[in-house]
C-alpha cells in the first residue's frame, strides 16, 4: 500500500498502530486509496466480463477466422478405415480427411494446412457448435433433426446404409434371421435408432449391447459377446479388416436404412456453408468433366466453356464464394477429383475395395449429381 | 458501554472492521452471482444463436433406442427419454449399492489381514493393496470385462448349474420366482425377519445358555428362515419359477445378470476395497497398543478385544474417509460406458444427449443426479459418524 501515493508514506507508522481508525486524516487518506483500488478492480472485472463474453461467442465469419488462423480445424473420425484414420506416422487418410484437405486447398492453396481433430460420435456436434472445429467431416448422417438443431449438412459425400456383420459359423444369411440375437452397437448414432426400428418393424426380439466407441463395440463382438455387429455398411467393410480372422465373418445383404453421409457446418454463416457445399460439388464436377490430378495442367488450356468456368480461366466463380478464381484448380491439383479420392480411400485402390454403387456419378448409374458452376 | 452492533465511538461505520467484513462478504457473493448470471446468459445466447433447441421438451419424446438392462419396464417403441433416464439411474444405483456392500466386506477383510501376525497373509494383503490401487480403474475394468467374456463359454456350450441356472458369456441366467400371491409371501417373510430381530434384541441381555453368541445366532437364523418355510408349506402357497430357456441365439426368460454388470462390479469392488483396506488399517492402528494389552489382561479373548475395544474406537477414524470411498465408488461407476454397461452416463449423458442434441440440459441433469447421490451418501454417513463419534465429557 505504501508508495501508492506520496501522502501515504508519511503516515506509514500509523498503519501498524493497534488503534487503527483513530486518526481521521490517515483514515480519510486510506479510504481514498481504497476507492482508487476499488475502481481499478471494477475496471478489471468489467474487462474480464467482456473478454469472457467474447471468448464465449462463436465468430460469425468462419472464413476470416480460418484465414487468420492459417489452418483449417477439421473434425475427423480417427478410427474408421477409409474415412478417417491416422497411420503409425500420424498421416491421416480417408474420404472425409481428403474432403477437409480439399477445403484447405481451396482456401490456402496448401492441402496440408488442416488440423485434424478426432471426434467421437457423442462429442462431434458440440465440437462444431462451440467453434472447436470449422467443419465436421466424420461420416455423419444427414437427418432433419440435425439440420434443424443448429447444424447444416453441406451435401452427401457418401451414400451409405446400415448393415450387419455376423460370424459365418452362425449360418445366418439374412438379417431377418437375427431374431433374439445380441447385437453390439456404438452409442450416440442413428445406427442405434435404426436397429430398434428394424427389429420392431419385423416383429423380432433384440438384445442391444451399447458401447461408447466403434472399436469397443467391435471388440465385444469379436470376443463373442454379440452375435452380430452393426454400423453403416462402409464402416462394416473397414471394421471387418480389423478383425483377427476377417474371413470368418460375413456382411449380410440387407441394408436397413438410408445413411447419406456428409460434411457439416454450424448454422449462421451462409458464406462458409456455401464454400464447404461447393467444394464437394466442384470435386464432382471435376470428375464429370474428366479433370483429374494428372491432366489438370492441360485442362487449364481447354476451350470447353464448362471446364473454363470450373478451373477459373473464365468468370470469377471462386471469387463469388470469397475464394480465388483458381479454387477448383487448387483442389484437383492438390487433392484430386471425387472419383480419385473415392478410389484412393475406399474404392479399388484401397484395401476396402468398395464398389462405387450409389456413389457413382449420375451419368454412370449412381446418384452423385452436382449443380453446375455458372 | 458499547453495544455489539455499534461501532466504537467516533468511528464511522464504514471504517469499522465488522461492517467492512459484512460488506466484503456481500460483495463477494454478489460478484459470484453476477458471474454465474453472465455465464448462463452467454450460454443461452450462444445456444440460441446456433439454433440449438433448449428446454426440457425432449423428456416426453419417444426414445426409440434399446437398453440392455432395464429394472423397470422399458421398450424402445413406447418409452420416453424420461423413462430412459430412470432406467439408467436405477442401473447406476444398483451397481453402486451392491458395490458398496461388497467393497466394504472385502476391504475390511484385507485391512485386518494387513495387520495380521501371519507373514504370508500380511504380505499377500500388502501386495493386493499396492498393486490394485496403483493401476488406473479404467484399465482394470477393461481387464475384468475381457476376463469375464473370455473365461466364460460361448452360448452353445453354457455351463448348466444346479437349479436351472445357466452361465455363458451372455450372462448369468437365474430362474425368476413368479409369486402366485406375491403380497402374502412377502408379508410372511417380512414378519419372520421382524420376529427374528426382536428375538435377537431380547436375548442379547441374557446370560448362561442364551448368552452364548452361537446359540443366539442359530435360533435367530432358524426363526428368519425356517418359520416362513413352515408357514408357506402348511398354507400350501407355492412359488413358481420362470426358468431360462435356450432359444436360437440366446437365453429367454429368467433373471439375467449381464457380463457387463459383473465386470463393472468386480472392477469397482476390487479397486475400492484396496482403498478401504488402507482406511481400515489406519483406523485399527490408531487404537493404542496399550488398550489391547489392557483388554487381554482383563481376560477378554482376542475376538472380544477386537469387537468390544478396538473396533468401536477405530470406527471414529474409519468413517469419514470410508464415506469418501463410497462416494468415489458411486462416481467411478460412470466408467461403465467403456464396457457397455447401461448406467446413467451411458444411457442419458451419452445416447440421450446425442439423440436430442441438447447436451447442456442433459449434462446439467446428470451432474445434479451425481451431486444428490453424493450428498445423500454423505448425509447417511454423517449421521452414522455422529453416533459413533467420541463423546467427550
């Protein structure tokens, strides 16, 4: 306290007087000092409150935040082969992982400027809504309630459906033969609800054993706790490879639900919503126009007006989104078109060898269809 | 003469330490309340801005997911999220209650064993305590779960135990008693137990033949068990059983004990017992050696010394930390989520929070539940402690 004001020093001795409060002049001075301190404290409190308020709110302009940060925060799976999984060196691979790289490529012209943040089925939406991640690409099913409750699905990068895997020794060849079976499932997913619905609709009895993560559920299935394991079909193929004896298990033919999986953003930032949505469409359009990683340099010289608009040699479509004219060139050059990404991660170029099926382009018998860039 | 609420003469109230103290406390409380208000306000604003639904409307919405262990009626098609909450709550309570009882028994046994004069017993108990309490509980749970699942035979090769009991890696299946006239049987049972307790109370003060503890215990047990059996067989009431039946994949009917429950219970009991053992050891050691020697000199047996002299005094030291261990066990039961036991956290804070996308409400409710569990356990133990505490004269 001494030294706060020169006047205070003079009466320092009295500070230690047991008859504290007897000397009015000293007291008055102390009160003044205290008032001064109170004001400081009040100011500090106000500042803290404002800082707290600012920290608590989610910034509206996600693109600016991402640019400022210099890196895209991507909520990824972390445990699902083909969709999101780091290898032993910490290199992430997967369809969803490459989607985030494509977004980073479009913004930074550098596909490596992504920080992958592993999320669980249970915490993924909270992570997105609190601003911990900018985009959630974690094989997440597009549903009405998710759209209505503060999230926006930006499209479908994988059309999936829920299936079952069982031991061959069980001699079951249809999901309808699973009456009374114990089934291992991951919690906090649409899977859990579809499972109960399917058994109810087919008047079958069910014993669900629910686990927090996919790996725990799979492990329990493997130790024979359950007769079947259920998740999205894409996940079943990946999970099957994780089993010690993959050949002892078989994926049943029934697909019991629609699972359109796609990247999500939070509501309230239309520009960011548009960017993430159009990165996917750009990758589809690139495949449709046969623009790929190998030929993209040549295609820059193409006279085809659609390719010119796609690669930004004509028009300013990227700029309309808040990006650059060559945004698609960056995506294709650094990451690839949708077909390439699919093949590399889940298709014929991967251990999963999943057929394109519904995920083929609309021109090739599938339902992947992107609106035009114009 | 100065009255207590008046400042010393000539001192304005704002310089009086007493008033200042009061003002400071009011100030701190107000600041805390304000901070809490701001936090809630910000949370509400952010939720509203990101269009997250709020409120408790989800409580009465149909849940639509299945739960593996339900102590009350529950079905995915007709039960609500609110019902799912109660299912999870009861599952937590049952594992905590059984766990507390078993951990107490095991913990006391180990704690006494650590003070044993038998070298082997003492060493074994020490090894137990040191190895168990130094390994994280989550790992132990995973160990027990895999141990339980791997040790038990597959469904097709179930162990068939006497009395129609089946044991396999899907669980332990017991015959479930079906009471034709449930109320009647319960009344007889309750009456017999009450009689036994009264008998025990009266006989406790007797000496001679009835004074021997063995005789008294035998008669008490006979009243509690034999009496209802005689009454029920005379009146001709029969208890029917719902026996577990083997079906295509599973066991139907009967009373089912999940392997997840067993693994969680084992993990919690073994882990908490190690801590309770240390608490008990500390308690017993707090009673000075002189007391034991004095008791023995007076001609009390070792058992009597323990029962009448050492334990009552040790309990004063044991109860407060024992309460903490009970609280820990209850809270640790939330690790159930790792091994698929449907406790409150797994069902409510996991599935319900995710399906409704209302984590704030759900987590607040869950925290309140654990808080009230803990406070009520504390309350009971404090009452017990007050009765056992040293009365100073």
